[in-house]
């Protein structure tokens, strides 16, 4: 595995702290402050204990001893109060940390080009970074936890050094024991222990990373088969009837393979740190022996033996932690980098800045000028040389068989994608040049696979927390939802679905489609696009929508996509799509006269069912 240079690691870590500051402000600082107090505390005990023992073994002044004891009690009391308060604050923040991490991903998803949302590579990249973080805390969470270890290590090293200086300065009268060479010998022993530990950490992490990759993949399979498929009621019907056996065997296969492959790795991961700890233990014994022998030759009192042995072992811990942190930092920097690789995915779509002229006369027109389009990573054209113009007030129907490019045409108009060739113009200006939000403000769309959310009915229609009640009611009425509305327990305040409210209502797909239509009406835009708006409606409701279509669409431009030709007869213009191209254009009557045309063929194919 290629190692990351130190300079890069510093910048990666610094960026990690910046992200933490933005999404979890105060968490890393709180942890650092807590650890600062926590790691200084034992030194205070050691120092005071040494003084008390020295006092008892020499002058035995009661006042001094009482002063030492009460100081320890008071300091520990203050530390306990501070630690408790900081700990509570940090725990609260840490429990929310995972939700905030989720926000990092959702913010990026929202700003990605739409095409990237559909790109399997990019979504795989996101999933890997996300699962690494959530399952193992790799990356940002390690940074939070590492902050505590870093502060602890620094305090241990600095205070231990300060408290052991006298160990080497005090003279025992024995030339060998008083030699400054001991400083290096002791430090070498401790460092060697630390190095072994850090080597073990690197090795352990190498195995762990390989393991993570497998686990992330395993988890994806498990989440998909075990959770989404079984738990989601929408899947339950098909799973019960068709997929039970195949799913169970897929999960079992994976579990058995996963278990077998990881047995040897698990053994290696436990044996390596054990060897390192044995070496660290030997280094500690060396230090204790040195202190004992020096005290034996009379360099210091009994109290100091306690101080030096305790502090030397703390110094050892500090150095080991520090070395561990260096190797751990290398590991989490790799994870942070894969998170940044996802966060840094650039937007390729041109971001225009023109404002859309708000016209009182609503005189907008949209033109497709020789537009062709290929979906990313495909080699066939979904649209080919489409030329179309329509202005506000017109009712355009787009018809064609499944896969003929109707939805793609709408996606291009809404700038979810940019054309591969040709251009789309709004009032003569390429739509890429407009500010995207401004441009989208003139469209309301009911997509074929629209979504409603677990908010109140009113909020769903207004797509906003606050809404104009009368307007919501009027839109629901126009969309044919009035009758159902009257039977809802809390009228327009009724919550849809049961995710947040136990008395939320489940609605049928036809009812959902009506609400989606009301939402499009509430937005009140000059262009209204309806992609198969009656697909889920029963014949009566479908008929109502047709009859009221002119009332529903009012003076707006309505683009009405359907594969049911009968539903398009009331439109001013019908564009017939076939294999990505507009093959015919005209009114229903005009198109029917061409008995060699696609429209005639489709009409006759469907007419037999209507008869
Ligand atoms: P329609 O709405 O007329 O049923 P679409 O516009 O959805 O047709 O699809 C047109 C063609 O583009 C189809 O061949 C379809 O398979 C393909 N297509 C649609 N969406 C995607 C996508 N996200 N990625 C790749 N190909 C797609």
C-alpha cells in the first residue's frame, strides 16, 4: 500500500478538523479539554503522594500533611466537576455526531450533478466512504477520538519529563548509576516498546483495511438482502411470493465465506499487539529497576521511588500513544482522503447566472434546437435531433411507446441533464445561461415516479412548512382530492404515512398522484409538466382529469406525457416520439389522417381496447 507523505497527512488532518468545526462545532475542543484535565489529574495525585510519603518518612509535620491531603481532595473535586460538565456536553454532541456526519453526505448529494446521482461509480464511492465511517468510525470519528489520545499523550510526555528531570540530576554517589548515559538507555527502552507497538498497529491496520473493504461489501449485500428487501413493506409481497429462498442462500453463502476468511486475520490481529505489550512490559521493568537501584544508593527518598516509577510508566504510555497516533493518523488520513475524493467531485454542468425575466404577459417560449442526448456510460442515443417549440398557453402532448424518450425529453427541459448535442432555449437564450433555481421556478413537474413525504398533507401540497390554507384546498379540489380530503382525520393537517405519526394515513397510488398534481398546481408556474399523470388513477378519476384538464392547466403551458393516446386528444399539439426522435407532430385529427404514420399505428393498436 502506498504511504501518504507527512505534508499531505497534515493538510488532510487539518481539513478534517475544519469539517468537524463546521458540522460538530466544539466537539473536538471539548474532548481535548476533558482529556487535558483527565490526564493531568493522575500526576497531581502522584506528586502529592510522593510529598506526603517523603514528609511521613522525614519530618512528619501534621500541618503539612493535612495541607497536602486537603489540596488533593480539593483539586480532585474541582476536576471532577469540570470533567463531568464537559463530559455531559461532549456525550450529547458525540451522540449527535453521527447525524451530522449524515448531513455531510446529504449536502454533497444535493449539490452533485443529477447525472452523478445516477452514476454507479460515484454512488459506490459515497457508499464506501459512508459505510467506513458509520461501521468503523474510520476517518472523521477517528479524528474526534484521536484528539483525546493526542492530548493525553502530549500531557503524559511533557509532565513526565518535567517530573523525572530530578531522577537523573539527583546524585547517588555511584558513578555508574549517576551517568547521564542512563537518560538515553531509559529513553531507548521506552521508545523501543513504543515502536513495537506502532509496528503492530500498522500491521493490524493493514489487515483491518483489507477486512474493511470486504466488510463494506459484505455489509452492502447484507443491508440490501437482509434489511431493505425483508423490512421494506413495499418489497414484502414479492419477496414472500418469489424470492425467499434465493435471498436466504445468498446471505448464508456470504456469511460462511466471510467467517472462514477472517479467522486467520483475527489471530494475527490479536497476537501482534500481545508481542508489543510484552516488550513494553520489559521496558517498564527496566525503568523500575533503575529507580530502585538509584534509591538503594541513596539518591532520593521512598516517596520519590513512587513518583519516578509511576511517572516513567506514564512517559512510556505517552510515547507509545504518540507513536500509535502517528500510525493511526496514517490510517485515518487514507479514509479521510477517500471521503474528500467524494466531496471534491466537481460539478460539470455549466452554472449560469442570468435571472429569468419575470414577464407579466407570461410570454415564455421554449425551443429544442436539434437536441440529441446520450445517457452517461451508454453508447446509444436516448434522444436524436429533437426540434420542438412551444409557448405559454399551449397544451402539448408527448406520446410514444415505452422507452421512446418522453421522460428523457422532460429531464433535459428541467436541466437534470445537459444535451449531448444541440441546445434548449428559453425565450431565445440557452437555458444553461440561467441561474438554475431561477430557471426551475417557471416549471412545475409531476414526475412519473414522484415522491410525497411524511409531512402533513398541506405541507406536501405547498412543499413548505407554512402554507396558504385556502390555496392548498383549492388545488386539492382541482386535482380531484376533495372527497378523500373530507374523510381524512385531521383534514389538511393529516400526516401522510406513519413514519412520524401513528395516526398518519396510508394513501393509495391514485390518491398520491392527485396530491402530486395539487402540489404542481400550488407552485403555480407558467409551465406545467405532467409525466403519465393518470397512470395510477382509476378510469373515473382519469376521465375527470381529462375533462378538467383545461381548467387544471388554465393559461399555463402544459406538457402532457402519456402512452395512452386517448388522453391526449384535447391537446393543441401532439408530438409523437419513436426511438428517441420526434417522428410526427400535429393535432389528433391531422395525425390520424396519415395512415402510414406511427400515431395511426399506436391509435389503432390501443383503439381495440377502448372499443
Ligand atoms: P419513455 O419515458 O418514453 O418510456 P425514457 O425517456 O425513460 O423513455 O427512456 C428512453 C431511453 O433511455 C430508454 O432506452 C431507456 O432505457 C434509456 N434510459 C432512461 N433512463 C436512463 C438512465 N438513467 N441511464 C441510461 N439509460 C436510460
